[in-house]
C-alpha cells in the first residue's frame, strides 16, 4: 500500500508546535545579521513569542488527540503535558538569558535559534511513538544543546563542557541506537505499541535474552541522558562549564524530555518484562540519590552543587519509574514540572550573582544577600525549600507523591532510603540559606546590581509556580493522572 | 469557615501582610504583628468558652477537600487535648513579640513575620485531623524556627540552627513513610476514619507492620520532645536562640512531640505502644535524672533551663506511657505547665541578658538588691518550676507520679528523684544569681521591670497560680479526651506493661 504523503489538517495541527518553532528558529537566523547590533533584545522577544504560539499550538494539538504520520507521532495527554513543560522551560530560559547574554555581549539570533531547535527536538521526542522518531528527536535536541554548552567559543570552560558533553553524549546515543537495532531484529518493528504486542506474543519468549540485552542497552543510553547513576559522571563538569542559563536549560528541558521517552519506552514497549528491569532502575535510583546528595555536600561551586543536586533529583524520578505504575508516571510528570521550576529559579539567582565571566559562582559569594537584596534572597529561599521538600512547595508534594507511588508498588526500602537521602540533602541546601542570611554581606553582595526585568520574571514566575504546585497541586496533578496511562 | 479556621487563617494572612509592609516601618511592623497575635489570642478564647465538655469527639470541625486525588482534606477540629495547646500557642505568641520589642533591631520585619508564621504552623499542628495536613504543618513550623535561631541567635547560632533542622527533618521523613504506608492501607488520610478502620478491623496491620509504624512515628516525636538520648539538639538550640525563639521552642514546639505521642502513637498502635512502653519508660526516667544532673552543673542560665526541660519532658513521657488516666492527665497538664513556667524562665533570663549581656551565672549575684521585682517574679517562677503546691507544676507532677505509681511503684521512686533534683538546681541557681554580693556591673545594669516587661510577666504569673489552684478550669476537657484515647489504646496486652515476659508472651499469642 502506498502511504499518503499529503498530511491532513489534523496532522498539521498535531505537529504545529514543531512547525512554529522551526519557522521561528530559521527566521531568527535570517534576522541575526540585520538586527544583532541595533536591537539585540529582539531575538529574545521573538523567541518568547514563538514559544507562546507553540504552547497554543500544543493546546490545539491536544484537542485532536491521536496519531499522525503513519503512527510515527502520537499526541496524547502525556505528550501534551511534556510539550507544555519543555515550552515553558524554554520561556523561562530565555527570560533568564537576557541579562547573561547582555553581560557577555553575546546576544545573537544564533543562541535563540539553537534553543528553539533544541526544544523542537524535545517536542518531537515526547510525542514520538517510534524508536526511530525518538532517536531523531533526541539528536535534534542533543546536537543543539552540545553547541549551546560551548556557546561562548572563546571561553575555555565552555569548550571543555561542550566537548565532554558531545563525546559522552554521542557514545550514549550509540548505545541507545544499538538497542533499537536489536529490538528491530527481534520484533521486526520500531513502533512502540507494536513492539509491545510482539513481546506479548508467545513467540517472543524464545528471544528473551536478545530483548533483555536490547532493553539494557537502551537503559544505558537513556540513563546517560537523564544523568542517572552510574552514568552521571559527565553532568557536574558539563553543568559547571556551560553558560549558566544553558546549564539551567540542560538540567530541566532535555532532562524532562529524556525522562518522558524513558517512561514511554519502558512502560509501553517493555512493560511486559518490567520484572527484569525494575531491579536495575531500583539500583540506579538509589545510586543517583546517594551519589548526588553526598557529592553535593562537599561542593563549593554553586553550579557544581546544583549539578549534583540534579543527579539526586533524577534519582527521585527514577524511583517513580521503578514503581512502574500509572501513579508512578503521574508522580514523575508532576515532579519534573516542580523540579524544572525550582531549578531554573535557583539558576536564575546564580546568573544574577555571577557577573561578567561568571566570576562569582562560589557558595560564599551569596554571603549577606539576605540583607542586601531581600527579595532575591526570599525567592532563592522558596526554591531551596522546594528542593529540600518543605510543604506548601511543589517539591514537597512531588516528592510525597513519588514515594506514595513507590510504597504502593511495595518498594518500602527504596522509600525509606530515598527519604533519608532527602534529609541529607537538606544539609547542603540549608548551607546556602546559612551563607545568604547568617553571614555578613561580602564584596559580591555589596556590589550587586538590581534585578533586571528578565531575571525578575525568571525568579517570580517559578516562585509563583512553585507555590501553586504546592498549595493547589490538584490542577497539574489531575492532568498528569489523566495522561499517565502509558501501560494500557 | 468556623472559629478554628480563622485562628489558622489570621496568622497565615498576617504573615503575608507583614511581608508587604516596607521594612523601614519597624514600629508599624511590630504593632501590626502584635495586633494580629492579640486578635488571634482573643479569638482563641472563644474555643475555650465554646467548647462543650461531655460531648464526645471533635468540635469546631471543618472538613473540606483540599486535593482531590490523592484525597487530602482540610480537616481541622479540636478535642480537650488540643484545646489548651492551641490556646497556649496563641497566648505565648504576643508575649514572644513583646519581649523582642526592643531586643530585635536587625531585620525586624523578617523576625516578627517569622513569629507569626510560627503561630500559623503551631495552631495548625494541634488542629489538624488529617495526617497529611498534620505533616504539612509539622514541617512548616521548622522553617521560621530555623531562621529565628540562625539569624538572630547568639554566637554558635548557625551550628545550632542546622542541627535543629536536620534532627527534626531526619525524624519526620520516617514519619512521612509511615503516613504514606497507612494511607496506602487505609485509602484515606483522615485520622478519624483511620482510627475507626483500625478499631473495626477494616484496616489490618500485622504485628511487624504495627511495630514498624509505631517506631517511625515514635522516633519523629521523640526527637521533638526530646527524649534521651535524642535530646542533644535541644541545649544548643535553646541556648543559641533569641529569647522569643527559646520561649516558643520550649513552651510549644516541644509539646508537638508529646502531643503527637498522645494523639497518634497511643490510639493508632495500641499493641506496639504497650509492648514498647518498658524501654521508653526507662529512657524517660534516664532523661529525668540525667537532665536534672546535667542542669545542676551548668554555668550558663539558659543551658540550665534547657536541660531542666529535658528532665521535665521526661515526666510527660513517663505519664503518657504509664497508660493510666491519671498519668495521662498529668502528662497533658504538665505539657501546659511546662509551657507556662519554663517559658517564663526563658523570658526572665532573656530580660536579664538584655541588661547584663551575659548568660553566665557567675556574672551575676545580688540581683535581688538591684531589682527586687524582677527577683520576686523570678522566685515565683522558680518555685512553680520545682513544683511547689498551689503553683501549676505541682498538679501535673503529682498526677504523673500518682498515675505511674498505679502502674509500677519503682518508676515513681526514680521519677520522684527528678523532683528533688529540680529543687536543687533551680534554687541553687537562684541563690547564686540573686543573692550574694552585689557587683558594680550588676548594680549599674540591672534596672527593674518596665511596663512592657510587666505586661509580659503578669499574665504568665497569673496563669501559674490559676493552674495551680483551680484545675477545674482546665482539667475536665483534658480528662475527657484522655479517657477516649486510653480506651482506644487498649490493645490486647495486659495492663501491667512492666512485665516484659507478659508482653513478649502476648506477642507470640498473636
């Protein structure tokens, strides 16, 4: 049968976020030589506009759920949730970038175009129903992010970060691709739902070893992308070296999308062999939480500390995966949203503090911020409370819900160890509060400039969001619960 | 929205409004927060007048859905147990604000805002009837206290604040595991529903599960109480905190632990509570004696009062785990007494620190000559604290000892030792500080009470006497609530928990 190559209106609508962002990204590249000197802020404004349009597009796509392009893409609640999330992360990243790019005199269309392309990749990933499609989305997202990590090309740390990220990232992608190839060899398809059906059939049991190896290979590849232990080694170096707004983006956007495909692949295609991969995820979750939290205890560099903390938080989400239930999926979705808000907010404070060339990224540089800029300090306090998991913040409710899911799946020890881990984590987050409020103002705090409008928005919006998720979690959680039906 | 909701909402809204006042307007901030706390206190008296003894169950109930799925309710209500603890919180908050009136100069806005936030959390903790809601308030209380100690405390404040936070946090995450576990079993966070489910056998827990859950709750509460040997955060936190922080910490926050024991550990896990009672009681008695002995050798007044808290709270735990009506009544009464009299001691020590800028006992002497009124009030408070008849602590200690004697006389003997020791260390401190030679420094830096300080102390002294001579005002609701809790905590274990082989044998029988 010949495939029909003219997409229907519904197909286009389902694909509209990607279309909008691709057009906008290309437009930004064209506009770059015209406006880079005269209107450097224009690119940021246009990106935000494009992202808002894309959110509208994603909402439109959600009104016609279903699969498109020969079942390569599927627009369901799960995809829509993550599309909203990565698009919102994009907006916050742009807001947090204004000041940074201004200081570094590096405001170009290129930066924003790369950001938009990366988000295109993530939108594709989360809506993909096919391993090849997932791979393409992952590559679009990753390659744009590799370049962003080394965006300030004269900065040595940027170069190191980009190179490390690229080399290790390609290596991990190769693992993933290897797994895809083996699965294709066993089942003869790359569509997730068809793989599931094939694995359910009695014929599949004869090639169980092959499937197991394939799943393990994909686990390695995805584990790298979400910076779960023992594949987390790259994360601290890369997050520390990359430009601060890019680190904020990497720790949230690509990570959320990678988790989305992690869940989609393992809960759709590999649901049948969950008993086999659950122990792997269990170990990886515990290792991530423990390594992340204990390594963060001794850090002196803020970005590096946040990198380790992001490893620990990946561990919490892996706990939700280990639960492999609908509640677990919903919990992970909620948590990733809460985590994105609190993490971008915390990075926005780092951007605000760091100054040109990121000179002030030590924890001590926060000294006395509570006296000099109480509002900024209060915002960071909100994010830290959420990272610790204090009630009335999104971080608490997310953590609660993840461990609720884990206990429902009888992961008692993982729950106990995970929550004890979060008590350890409280120590290094508290240290920031100590430095900020209980030390006398240092040179950095005394000379700090007032918040720019972009950064202010990048602080206040996540703070409002964090409280919203903590006080009225029902809205987002309800959406997540309705969408978290991958296993059926 | 009923009165109880208002009592939680007013400090909550007050906190947000305080943050909106410009920070230069310090006088306005102080007056506003004082107004909020007084309003809350006056309204909270409505709980006492509206409370109907003899009507079983909770009163002033509001129960609405907060989060639809998982189903979490805004379920608040009070019984005789929480009634007075809520009023204690609202009673002491204005005093905490008043004693900080001049003392806090740095970042006054945050300080007073945090005090109001603390009140919000405390009232919520004692009012919550939904386990999730309880946990939310339980954790919220940590945040303002952490900052109160860490920002406005004394020299080692950072160490003390972090230690305080981490200790409590470590305990409470275990409680969170237990809460989630119960939810998964019961399908609800609603405490009343869980209790009736447990009672009717709809929710079945194996013996191992019950013990695990009991211990998870117990450790969280025992850290907060604090029970020996989990008490080490307390001297640091109390000594380093500013007066208002010490006051709220000692008077109300420690009671969160003992309240939790009575409210949750006894009724939910009756068998485990009785089985584990022997070693808990031993720890409580060690705490009583050890706290008193350590208090005796302290060179620092605040540290002395802090260790005396360890001793006094040991009494409370002893009373709770005696499983007698009198012991439990005494324990709850002692929670309130300790709140009043130890709170007053911290306030007075704070006043003296403001004058002399020292907490060391050796820096004082002869204060009675320089400041007779201060000395008189201090003496009354001291006597109350050591349990002189007609003052409040006597009633509580007596009831605890009598209840304990009903269960096991040996315990009473050791516990009574604590009463004697408390007289030793308190009176000895009083002698060294207030009598003796009047030094020049003390003479010139020890004015007597001013009007504001009188306003703080008079209500406290009135309460000491009132609670000492007319217990009828306070005890009937407490007794009623305790009777119900005792009834719920009748596991199928013999009452004589002292005999370990009896408890063990029963465990096999299950």
